[in-house]
C-alpha cells in the first residue's frame, strides 16, 4: 500500500534537487513556482486585480 512521504524521503528529494540544479538555482525555482501557484489561484477566484487595465476598459 502507498504511504505518505516522510522526512527521510523529503531529505532525499532535497539532496537530489540540490545536485541537479545547484544551490543558487533552487531559490529562483521556488520563487517561480510560488508565483505560478499564486497566479493559478487568482485565476480560479476570478480576482479583479489579476486582470490587466486593458481588460477593465473593454468591460
């Protein structure tokens, strides 16, 4: 049966990520991932602040 991911598995994943991407690239990847998730959530909400000013003029 499948079990949840524990601390040892997370450590292994983190080590692999550092080896593949390097220590300097990881914060940039995390920032991009966070922005992508935020944009996705805003689009699901239909947030008015997520639209561009041109979209507001046409409405």
